[in-house]
C-alpha cells in the first residue's frame, strides 16, 4: 500500500492564479480530510469528506473548494490564490465505522507559496 | 467547542534525559486523544492514541502517555531521549464527525 499520496510536493503560485492539490489513498478509507499547517498554529481543518459525493466545511474553508467523486481521490482547489494561503497542506484519511473511530493517516504534504 | 492546548512551544533536553510534553484538553465526554510526531519536512506519524481503558498508553519509539481525567491532561513521556527524537510533537483530540482538533505543537530540541 502506498497509503496517502499528495502531489505536488512544492509549488509557487502568483496572486490570483488557481491550482489543484491532489490527494489519493489506497486503503479504502471512507473519510478524507484536508488540513493546513502554519507555524505555531498546529493544523487546521479546511474540508473533509465522509464518502464519495459528500463533503463538508472545516474550520478554515474560505478560498478553497473540494470534490469527492471516488473513494480514493480528494482534490483541493484554490481558485484565486492569495498570500494568506501560503502554507503546508496535508491530506489525511481514516476509516470511521459505527463504534470506535480509526486513526487518521497523513500524506507527506504540499508546500505552497503564493507571491 | 473542544480545544487542545500544548503550553510549551519549545523544549530542549539533553540526550539520555527524560522527557515530558504537556497536553491539556477540554472535552465533555470521554475524549479520543492522539499524539503525532512530525520530523522536519515530513508528514505526521502517529505515536499513540487513547480511546478508553487503561489510562497509561504505550506507543512506538518508546513513548508513552497518561490520560488523567482529573487534570484534563494527556502528557507524553519518554524515559531516555535520543537525538533522533528531535521533531515537532502534536497532541490532538477527536471531535464529533471524526475531525481532529490539534494543539499548536511543541518543538523538541535534543542537546548532545
């Protein structure tokens, strides 16, 4: 199993450009998540998905969009990049059943700089 | 809303010394709590988790954590630190909807 994979690893964008951060998992997990990490702030949840076709906002969703057309993939879209979106982005996945939730597994991250 | 607090931004310990990283949570019911470690430029790796049962939880790499309901704490410990333990450590709690709430992190430096 590759686990959770993310592409690209690094990206520099100009203000106003758009891009899609890719995330895929091969563990057949139903839940997937996008976080952003800023120094001294921990990780903040942007969006999450409980299954294909179902997404919901997290704590910091403004400026981002997501879709989940398959169980495996959960891309994050930035439509009009702003300097405030300079951050490290992590995708994660987990299997949440009806009793005890499972661990979230994280990808290696995408480091995005907006200039 | 639930919250997780890590009071120490940076901690420096000597190699071979013991380590304790603090974590406090504010959850009403029995919390699901986690410790993750992040090496520079890497993703997050799970060290250990607490769901219920024994309040002393063993993890990977020789780490353990103790859940203390009376103190709302879930501190991470290691009896003897190695230089390779230098990293950033995150405490997190699981809230409704299987969403993690993270503390701000503690950066561990190890002196040789």
